């Protein structure tokens, strides 16, 4: 039987985001570094959400392409 995981277990803690972004404490700087490195994230108020899954995938060399939504002009 697998223990239920909390949503908090999925996201890096603020201290881990700081460590991942070379010690940056400013949210704008953290976001700049995450964008530069191509790590998917979301900014929510005074917190940046980063999935542990995406960090593992990034470390393995996966390249993420941000989605801009459906290109309706290409749908036939």
C-alpha cells in the first residue's frame, strides 16, 4: 500500500528553490534563472512553484518547450 502524497511533497520548498537558483533570494532573480535554465515553474503571489518531477527531468537533460495554447489556425 502506497502512502498518500501531499501536494506539498510535489513542489520544492522555498529554501530548495533558493538553492536551485544559486542562492537567489529575490523572486524576480529566481524566476530569471529558472527561465534561463528552461525549468518549468509558476509564480504564485510571493512563491515560485517548481515541480520535483520537472527538476529531475531537467537534470536528465530533457528540454521543455513552453505551451502557448492551441494554434487554432492549424486546426482543420
